[in-house]
C-alpha cells in the first residue's frame, strides 16, 4: 500500500511551537470563531448561525486523538449546543459574562493548568481568557488587539476553517500529523 502524502506544514513562530507542545485542552469562542460572526434573523425572528464542516472535522479529529474541547461564549447558543453535541464537545458554557473565570474553573476541575490550554477567539470579549492561557490563537479576521498578543493567527477567517487550522497547527507542534492522517487511511 502506498503511503499517503503528508500535508505541507507551514512555518510557525517558535513561541507558538513551545506553547502548543503543552496543549491538552482547546477552548473555543462561538460567534466569529466557530461561525463567521454573522447572525441570520428570519421573518419569524428566528436567529441562526452558520458553522463550517471543516472545523467540525478538525474538532472530531482532536477528540479522536484523546484531547478535550470546551466552548465558552457570551451569547445564548441553543443551535451551537446541538452542533457541539454532534461533535462530542463535553464542556459547553453559554451566556458567560466572564470567560476567563469560567475557563479557569473548568481547568481546575479537569486538573489542568492554563499552560496546558489553548483558546481560539476573535474579539475583545475573548481577551481576558486568551491572556490567561498558555497558547492564545486568533482567527484570521480577529480584532487587531486580539491578533497583537496571540501566539498564532490563522490564515482562515472565523467560521471558514480557522478552528481546524488552529488544531492542525497544535498537532504539528506535537508531531502528531502522521498519527492524525493515519486515522483516515
């Protein structure tokens, strides 16, 4: 059987590689990170969001490799809860006023340190939690303030594969790309 081609690995900043090597849990924002940031409101005043299937594939892969994911968002997320459950996300927090406090409490419960955590976000409401974790990651179209202190900024914008790209970058830092690809060959 022929070996599968290995995807190209971009160059990552050393500070990111060092921090990402320790990551065991991935924290995610929803609006602007897992979605494109748009809210769609129909004539019946029903609000919906668009999720990227590629991000879902990345999250499912992350779980298959034994990692944990948490979603922490400031807005109510009935639809996002359904999507998160489909992907096996065990830790869901919506309508959160202080993402930092919520995420730190989760880390304590799981016996993890902030240095073992990455958080992917896009806007000012993510700033405190992203300053707390060892591996802050901004989506490509994040606010410039968020990009300025993140260790890595994805090329993809939120809701368009940015989360998958972040996962791939973390796995690259941990030399787990071959193991990840092998799950599908």
